[in-house]
C-alpha cells in the first residue's frame, strides 16, 4: 500500500507531502488545476520515463518520493534481495527519484543508489495505471494468463503442470547426457581400450618412478665406486698380512731370547716386547677383517652388465606414457584403474540409455496430460470470466463491446512450466467487428472503463498481491447512472485493494474514502498547484461544486449530501 508521496519542484508543485490511506481516494479539481502532475510525480518515483520539462521553472531539480508499506511475503522483497538491495519486511519501502533540469536523473531505493530500471520493475509490481493516455498492466498479454489462473482458482492444476514440466525437463537432460555420451562412446571406447592395453603391458607400480630414479643414479656411480674399492684393495694387498705375520714372529723370537737370558716377565724390555707383539697381533686381525670388508663392498656392486640400460628404459617408458596421458607417473596405476572401470561401465550404457528413453517418454506423457488438464480448466475459467466481464460492460456504457478469453495452444516446442497455452484477453468494440487485443480499444476513456470492468470481474478472485490501482478520468464522457456505476465498481475494488481515481464525476467522488482537491494558486510566475485533504464538510462543498458549477446552490449541496450517503 502507498502510504506517502512527497513531491518537490515538479511542474507547478513546489513542495507537497501527502499521507495516503487504504480504500478509495478521489482527486478532484478544475480542469488544468494539476491533477495529472501528481500522477506524473508518482510515475517519476516508480521509474516512468521522465523529461526535463517536469522540473519546475527556476528549480535545479525535481524530486519525487513514494513510500510503501508492504506485507512480509510481498514479491518486492525477493526482488530486492536478488538485486542486492535487500530491505527488512518490517520497514517501509522508499522509492526516490531526482530529475535535473538537464534531463539527467538518479534513482534510490531505501536511500541506496540504483538504476531507473530497478525503479521501473518495482513500479510494475506496486501499481497499475488505467487512464486516458495509458493503461499499464492489462495491455501486456503476458499478465493475462496468471490473471485467468487466479480467477479460475487453478493453483492446483498450475502447480501440477509445473511439477510435471520439471520432471520432464530433468528426464530430457538425463537422456541428452546419455545420448551425448553414447555418441562419443565408440571413439572413446577405442581410445580407452588402446590406452588400457598399453598400461597393462607397462604394468606401472606405485612408487616405481622414485625407486627407478634412485637405482639409475646408483648404477651410474657404480663403475667409479668399484675402481676406488679396487685401489683400496690393492693398497692393502696380501703382503700386508705376510709382513705383519713376519713382524709378529720376529718379536716372538726376541721375547724368547730375552727370557732365556734370565730376565723376568717384569723386566721392562720383556714387557715392551710383549706389548708390541700383542699390538701387531691385533693389527693382523683387523687387517684381515678390513680386506674381507673391502671384498664384500666390491661384491655389493656386482650388477648385471645391462642393468643400468634396463632401468633407464623402464623409467623412460613410464614417463613417456605419463606425458601421453597428461598425468604424473605416480598417477599411472590410477589411470589404469579408471580406464578399466570406464570400459566396464560402457558395457551397461546401452541399457541405461534405453531406461532413460522410457523415463523421458513417461515424463513427457505426464506433462502433456497435466498441460491438457490445465488448458481445459483455463478454457472453462475463460468462459466464466468472459461472462463476468460482459455483465460489467453494460452499466459502464460499453454495451456494444464484446469480451472473450482466447486460450490457444502454443505447441509442444513452446510449452513450459506454465503450460502449453497462450492466453489473451480480446475485445470487439462494435457488433460485427473482429476480436483483437485490448489495445484495439481506441478511446482512452473506454479503455479505462474496460479495465475497470475487468478488474471488477476479477475482484476478490486474484490470489496474488494486489497493487495500487490508479484510474485517471475513467468517467470521462459519461454521467448519471454510468458515472454512478463507475463509482460503485471503484468502491468495490477498493474493498480489497488501494485505489486512486482522478475524476470529474460527483458520483465517483462521493463514494471515496478520502478526498483531495487540487487547485492552482497565485499568478504568473508565482502560479503553484496545491492539494488539500478535504474534511466531510469540505467534501460536501466540493461535490456540490462539481454538480452545479461555479455557483453552488443549496439544491446542489442537498444533492451532494444524498450522493455521499447513498
């Protein structure tokens, strides 16, 4: 619901702040007083096209601010979240537009800068305009299908159709994926079979690259290592042990001669000879052990003559295969397992494709049945809506017009979650003339009244959020009973929605819940438009003026009171 409108420097309005309540609000005033300026200002705030001429003469910029109080489940909140302008549903929604004298404009949502396009989208969700120069909403055939579904109470059928569409779409996507896989499978299977054969012959092992690299490095160093070991062996040689043995025997003879001379074991010379003999004995033992260790080290390098060549060939083969498959050598065992698994899976792809085709066919059948049920329900609802609208036309002086709801098949290729129908509201303005879209109604007043008839027929039957409805001089060219019929329907609409009407008809104004009078004040360059919210007494006087003209008579006042209390 629109709860406030603030206007600054728009045409003849210098400054205006209005509080707006629920129900039906009437705007009246002399022709040219500036009633349309308020609608222009509201359009400015909700993204309508704006020209520099809206800026009041002498002002740098015009500004219009529209404040809405919305329910927590209003679709506007989801839209704002999508645009990164998320607001709190427990707060008011403030739309603001600034228009400079050079034609440039800026847009704001809750004081966050945004594009005019965002304001325009929000405006489409928040209000409808039906008037002399434009009818926003109903002329767009895209709105007709949801309106018909809401009127017919077809939510269950629509949900079933959307669910069936989702199931069919998922089944088709799965089928297409399997078909694409099958189209590629012949070449893929041949390629995978070839690669798997190569990997089977190569038989890569986990950790093999590191092991071969180490072995290759060791074998490359083995030749020089053996030469160094041989040099060490030669340096020690077999003569070392013989010489050490001779030295031991010579020391033993020296000890024996010393002992024969009568020297005791405690003799210093005897002790030194004994120590030297023991040291030589140990050296002899360790020399023998060193030679044995050197021989063992040489034996450790006893490789096959072509072992280095074989290690290099194996390492190069593994790396070549890894390059061919564009993976690391360590991943070759995993690639081998993957190819094997893919080939096993391909053996079952034909069965999977057949199952997917069966599932897709069943899903298509289910969707077409749901779409047909929805289409049948729409045709029946269309007939009821046409009858309801026709019942509203005669009292609105549109008795020669005819209305129908065209429900035409779109074809399977253009079907979607909302079904397979094109829905459009069509009219024939005169007997014998062909039916056409609502835009075929040439007269702006007739179009506005036709929109009123349609909205009156839909009233209370739409399960969607009702926007603010604006009717601009919907009563033009009619009076008496027709004007009263217009007022009655506007009042009925206002029971479930907020309605704003610009009117010259006292019968319409008398049924309003709130009444604004628009008037000009001042002269020349000081001419300004002012808006006054009327009290009950002032309302009576204004309606009497509308009945009698410049001179308000008592009879006119009495008639005004009668209209207001009818």
